[in-house]
C-alpha cells in the first residue's frame, strides 16, 4: 500500500488533473481528508502541502506533491530530516516566484535588497531592528544573511502582505510567493528582488524507495505521471498519402516537426502516416500537408506519451 499525500489549496486541482490524465479516477468531498481512488494499492490523504516534507521525512507517508520552495525551506531548517526525502520528479505546474517586497508608501526609496540592507543598518544604529514577515523562515534566514540584512524574522498566520500595509505596519519587508504579482501591486507594494522560482515537485520517503514492493509501485506511478505530462499539449495526426509520388514531399514537410513518422502500407495502395506533435504546430502543418497531397487527415488528443 502506497500512502500518497495530495495538497489542498492552489495545487489541488492541478494535482487531481494530473492523476486523472494518468488514468486514475478520484472522488472527494469538499471537506474530506481521504479522497477515494480507483487503485487498491494507493491510499490518499489531503492536507496542507507545507506539512508534506515533515511527514514524508518521518515515514508517515510514501509520496507527496508539494512546492519546491516548501521543500527547500524544510531542508535548510532540518538538514538531517531533509536527507530522508528524495525529489522524484519535477511536475512543473503551480509555478510561482518567491520575492521580497516593501510598501511603496512606507519605504518609497527602497528599490533593491541593497537599499534595504542599508536601511536595516540605519535602524540598527537607532537601536532598532528591521522586521521581515514570511512563511519561509529558513529560506529568509539564509537569504537575508547572504545579503547583509540583520533582521527579526516572523512567520505570520494570515496574509503576509498585510504586515507591511500602512499606516502602522507590523513589518518592514515581506518574502512572499507570487504568481502574477497582482495582489502585491494592488496593495501598493513594490517587489525589490526575486529569491527563487518554484513549482510543484513529487517527493518520496527514501526508505519507501528501498522497499522493493513500494519501489515498484512508485515507479509505476512516476511513469504514468511522466507520460501524462509528456502527452499534455500533444496531438496525434493521422493521414493518408494515396499517391506514391506525394510520399516524399509529405515526409519532407513532416521532417521539420518529427524525426521518425510511422508509415504503413494501405491495402489497396497508398500509405497511412502517423505522427505526434505539439498542438500549437497544427496551424502551420496542416495547410502544408494538404498542399503536398495528404488526405483524410485526422486529429486526436494525446492523453499520455510513454517511452
């Protein structure tokens, strides 16, 4: 039995979509913690992705989908426990940036992290310390040290950006994840630096990967996920080339998009040709194929692409 943690929040729907594209059926209630899956060898549990490195490192579960920033923060703060976790694969969805930001109104002259470092020195000269609010304590600690910022780091329980909103802010700087940066801009905050880029990753407990039965099942799941991700945005293109004289011109066109098209003889003469390409290329490819004599062109979605 593989215990697989799936995230709530902004990663949830994309994680469920990946499972479904990989061939799994999942049903869950809005408030439930144990979604049903149509695989008797997998049990799912849904909690916050911020907790996944901790529970995976303890062997409370075998697999989890979390953010690369969450994993990095845990490893920095828990090097021994972090060694019990293996990143199995990058999933790519849920891309965010971890950035530093200040209030434009409260600190109008701070345009870079160097500016903020100088500001923190001035505060220290007055017997005060800069305050930084972030959910990523360990990343923040290393980042601030690397940039010469002496500050108190606190971990808010709610909206981080609220801590720098005037007229009486609780913090001088935030280190926060953004997708578009819209919320920060709407609150008249300025991004002054990028700490790291992050996206979703699949992590596993190392001991689970040493158990042959669990390892086999984990590898099967990974192969299905890779196939689903590889197939995303791809389409199958089937066509007939009825005249032998047209085959080479058609293949010359296809060679611009794929290395080895599949070619089969048709029973009554002519050829059946098949390729897999990026869906975005269709608008360029189809007119060229028609012009070179391809016919009966059929398009279908590529659900998975394995091997």
